[in-house]
C-alpha cells in the first residue's frame, strides 16, 4: 500500500521531536525510523517523494518555532507562492498653518506609500547515501535538524543584518550605544516611547537584560558614592536572572538559539536591546519581513555515487521602511 | 595639578554612553557633542569597549592620528574614520576599486548607510551601484526620496 505523508501525519511530529532532541518513547521512535527505512528500501519515485515531503514538513515546522524574534520586532506577512506582499507606510501628511484671517490655507493630504518586496530564497541541499538511509545508518532526523538550522541561521542573519544596518541611521532617540549599558543614554530612549506611545517593552538576550538590574540603583549621597539597591530588585535578579520591569518597561527575553556550527555562538547578536513601543500596531514596525509560501522541496538521486539529495527552499525577504518615524528603538552595547 | 584633558567627540547622529573608572554609572555624550577625558579615562574606554576602535568616538586632529597609529588603523583608508569628502573620493573610483575597498575593511553598519546616502546623491554608474547593492541588498539606490 502506498504511504502518503501529510502535514498532520504523526510521523512528522515524531521526526520533528527527534530532530529537536526531545524525549521520545523508544518504540515510537523505532516505528518512525522503520517507516523511513521501509520507504528508502523501495526507492521508487513516490517513496522518495514521501521522504522529501517528510523532511519539508519537519523543516518548515522547526523554522517557524525556534525564536520569537520576528513576532516581537517585525511586521511579518505570509503570502502564497507568486503573491506579492504590500506594506503600508505612513508618511508625514496633513499640516496646520497659522495665518492671517481669511488667507488661503495651503492644501496638505494624508500621505502613505506602499512597499512591495521581491523575495529571495534561503536554500539548503542536504545529501544522504540512499543505502545508508535504507539500513538505518543515516538518520532523517539529523538531516532535518541540520538543514533547518542552517536555513534558519542564514535567514535570521540576513534579517538581523537588515535591521542593524538601518537602525544606527535613525539617530537619537531611536538608536544609542555605549561602553556597557549606560543609564543616561538608555533611559531617554525608553522615556521617548513612554511619552509617545504610553509605554515600552524591552526585548533582549538574557545576557543583556540581566545588566538592567545594575541601572536601578541610586546614590543616596553623592559624596559617599555607594550605590543602593532595593531589596526586591536583588531578590528578583537572583530568582529570575532578570528584573521584570525597568523604568516602567516590561523586560522580556528574546529566544536566542545556539548555532549548531560547533561554536558556542548564538544566532542573534546578544548585545542588542530593542525598545518596542506598546499600543502600536505591528504594521507600524520598521522591519518588514515577507515569507512567500512554505518551505518546499525537490529531490534527486545521483546514479554515480548513490547519493540522494533534497533541495529545500524558503522564499523570503526583509527590508526597512520607517515612514514618519521608526517605531522601534535599538541600544547596542559596545563593551567588550 | 589636574591631569591634562582631551576632547572626545561624538560626531554621530546618535547618543553614546561611556563608562570611566570615576564615573561607573556612565555619562552620555550626546549626538554631535563632546566630552573632556584624561589619558587614563581614554585608556579605560579603549580597554572596555570598541567605541574608539570602530570610530564611533574620535579625538581631535593629531591626537586621533596618534591613537589610530597605536591601534594599527590607517585613517586615510579606513571607512569608519573617513570624512564625507574622502568617502566621495573612494566612490569616484572604478567598480573594482570600490569593491576592493568595501571588502577590505570591517565597515560598520552606520558607515555603510552613510556611504549609501552619499552614493545616492552622486549619480554613480550602474556597475558601482551593483557593488554597493551587494553590501546593502535592500537599500533603494534608485528612488529619489
């Protein structure tokens, strides 16, 4: 009987869990691996297509789950293949004038522009020996894990680069830097959004967020110079490694996955803090990201060396459109 | 006698915070302004951050040259320290020279966007726009706004 693997098939969840190194019942794991071996042992076009489908569904799921970076910082649109995403950007518009009574008021209109993004492709082409897959020496979960991480790292590096390249050009109060977290530089950036939007949320890697506690102290007597801290701040820092609130802004950790390249580097720059205004629609965020369709796959077998390869592609792109102002702040910690 | 101080400038569009041994909570050097620092404070900033190495903060004239020499930086060729005029000169070269220059330095994002802004006002040849576009894939070099 021909096996058909669909997006909601149980084997997709099992292989996904295996790829993410989650704890799995050994029987469930063995059944899934046996099914892949069965498919590979009869490498007809349909079976190879089904394995490629399995990899595609799993990679697609991993890529969408691993970080909250885009959810909190970007205006993300997902469109179908061949469709174009259009982002609406508000520009400076209607003006009021002080003038003599009865004089003609210059006309101004509410102004917007739309930004349409052509997509690029992030692509991986993992190769596996078909005989090794048949006899269980090669593991589909490893393939999925490697492919998804590499695609994810490449894609996020691109998106982060787009944001970082643009942010310093926004100037104060949207961008600031310092030799560490400097209160007198960071506070006005947060205060700007408290005034303009009623509040802000601070997103950052836990390594950077944890430094915020040091900024909460105050010096009671300028000549004594000893910094005082509130007891609850000390306890909160000890319990959670970060304080929940800084200068009325909620402090939230960005999920920063570890790169799987043998180093202990993280996917995102751990020395950035993002200040996101509250009560502002996600559509106003300057970082625009579009995904065209889901991850898709094509596969082929090389008769020369019995290698079977899957090409995985995800169409996407990112750009900055700040409109009237960038509704985002970024503090770069330049300490070494 | 108090120690001689030198002028540390922030020529950027954004504020820069610095921490020195006697100001552990830091001070803010606002965009386009300066602060006075001693040699010890300068050494401390250099040891604890990349602000001077990256050209975010700069000293005046001869002092900056001495500092750059000490750091092994060629001011004339390093985009992070160049004036607008020097960048325009580099942009006036041919596409290969431009590519070599952009690939040779660890050019910081804030300098790249400045290079792009200057390039946009220069009516450059398409081959040079293509080189720049590789560095800034989403920058719109062709629109007027």
